[in-house]
C-alpha cells in the first residue's frame, strides 16, 4: 500500500474515472463499467488477462426457520436466479451453472 499512495481508490468507479480524465494511464476496476466506457471512447480498452479475471460472487440462500414465509422466500430466490442471471453473465461471462454457455468474445 505504501507505493500505491494516492492511487488506491475505495470507489468502484474511481479507477475508470481517473483513466477517463487522463489522470492515469491504467486502471483496474469493474469490468462492466470498462465495457461501457470503451463503447463511448476509442481511447479506453478493456483487457481481460489470458490468465483469468476475478468475477463477482453471487450467492443467494433461504434459511429454513419453519416460517410461513419459507415458500415465498424460496420462490423469490428462484425468480432472481432465473431472471437476473442472464443479464449478469453478460457483464461477467463466467459460467456457474452446468446449463450455461459463455460467449468467449464478451
């Protein structure tokens, strides 16, 4: 941390904002933001290292407490998995479930 000094950001969008303003040449930040920025500017490129990239971890659990709300909570968890996952995998193309296919060009 000593060498990073003022370049360490606590904001997820901080590194990209510094690249966009020309303050720094390289920023490590959120992939989805970099992809959006690269669509708007020919000077910003997203590079995914061939060794791999981190991915956001998504998790969802329903704790069985014997409540009447158990079924509703389970239905909600299934809905989130079914409907939100298709958008998330576009931003972070990492197959988690056996049935998923990932476009390697993303």
